[in-house]
C-alpha cells in the first residue's frame, strides 16, 4: 500500500460518503494489471484495504457509526473508491 497522491471525499446523501483516492498503485500492481491479473488483484486488495481502515477514527470524526464499507478500483485510471454507509442521523442532529 502507498499513500494516495490525492483524496476526495463526497457526501452522497445523509447516510453515504464516497472517498476517491488517486495515485494509489505501486509498480508491482501496475505490472500485474498490465498482464491482466485484475480480478485476482482485486480479491487480494479488498481484505487488505478493509484491515487498514481505522473505522473508529472515521466514526469519531463524523460522529456517526459506519455500518457498511465497500471498496473498489478503476485500475486503468489508478483510482480507488470507498463507500461508507452510515447509521441514520439521530433526531438531535448527530
């Protein structure tokens, strides 16, 4: 894993956050993609990325519980995506 060159965060609605990370691939991953080992790379990266997420830190920042996380990639454009599904906002505004 490497630190993304750029990270964008977009609230899709009151319960979903999209995170787009660009410049995420290391040279070995680029070589594997070049020879067509795409699905296998996704299968290997998905559990690794989930392990690296610090959900408790994310929850502390947004003051909401994350109930589901999805990850995917656009390898051709060197992009990674995460979607966080959050608990419904409380009636008190948090």
